[in-house]
C-alpha cells in the first residue's frame, strides 16, 4: 500500500512539473476571476434596482399625498423652506445700486488731428501711351507752297497726376451708432507731363525748306492732352485716387483702439463727372 501511494505521489509530482499542468492551472485561475466578476455584477445590478424601486415608491407616495391634500402639502413644503421676511431695514441693507458705465466715444479733436494733421494724402499718378499723326505745309495766302510738306507719326508716353485738397475733407462722427463719415472734395488734375524720352517717330516725311522741329513734336503731343485726360477720367482716374485715400484713412484710423473696436468708417465721394467720348 505504501508503494502505491509512493508511486502516486511521484507521478503527481512529475505531472505538476509538466507544461500541460501549468496551462491547466492558469485556466482554473482565469475561470475563478470570471465567475467572481459575474457574481459582483449581478449583485450590484439587483441592489441598485431595489434602491431605485424604493426611491420611486417614495416619489409616488409623495405625489399621492399632494393630490389628496394640496393645501397641507404646500404648507409642509413652505414650512421646510420658508424664507425670512424682508423688512425695510433688510432691504436697505441688501439693496445694490447699479449705474450704467459711461459710453466710450471718440474725441472729435483727436479725430480731426488724425485726418487734417497726421495723414498726408498722396496724389494719384496715371501713365498712358498714345500715338498721334502730324501733317504740315507752308502756305501763302492759303496756297500750299511746293516742296514744303512734312509729316510724321509719333508714339509717346504721358503722365497725368490727380489729387484733391485735403483741408476740404468733411469729417462727421456719429457716436450713437459708432459711425465715422468721411466726405471727399472734388478731385482735379494737378499736372499732365509728356515723356520726351519716349518719343518714337514713324512715317517721317521731312523737307529741306520746312524741316521737322522739336516744337512740332511737343505741340503734337500736347494737342492730345485734353482727349487723353478725358479718357483717363472715364477710365476711373478719380475713382483710383479716392480708393487710395480710403485705404490710407482706414488703415490709419483703425490703429486707434476705440475706432478699431467700435466704429465703422463710411466714405462719401463726389459724383464722378461723365465724359462724352
């Protein structure tokens, strides 16, 4: 009998040392944790359910009480949460005086200094190209003298500069609606120059007795000035001038903390002239 137990013990020890037993032991431990977790979950579920049922039953009981005797229920509730009576002394102690904060507006003197002193408005320069033809002959009492005819075609560039009088700008600030209105004066052409370095002649017919002179070139170009100015105005010369001024004013005024945060800037331009081409 002892030999049997000894052999059984030796066999059991040998089996315990095998890899199969170690895997079986891990499986038993995992099953133990799983069963324990399921038991805890079921216990918590039923306990919470019973608590909720008790709470719901208390709510239903209170509802039935209120429906049965509303006056008594209201009296009980008011007795539990009764507020202390407010006396004149208490009201005087707890009263809070509220005053409206002063409206933050822009100083008119500061706004005028921005427009009339700080800002320097630049004129707008418009550059164009043009071609003109010239024909001439010496005449005596409306009779064309032979061998005196001259002609040419000239291509050149011109520069038209437009501006306005900044001191005539009208500034109006509406502090109630936080609006600044800028009204521009009439624009006008400051100068019109011909770039003589850009002269290019074509179809030249010169004559020994009536040669082409520098005056012929410049006078031909200057004779086109009126037409070129009308084309420039019709093409938006004054509009570009006002747009450049508006961008300068907006950028500069928005640097002020009050204007940048509260005010809207509006611009009013004069009616641009209509030019018949």
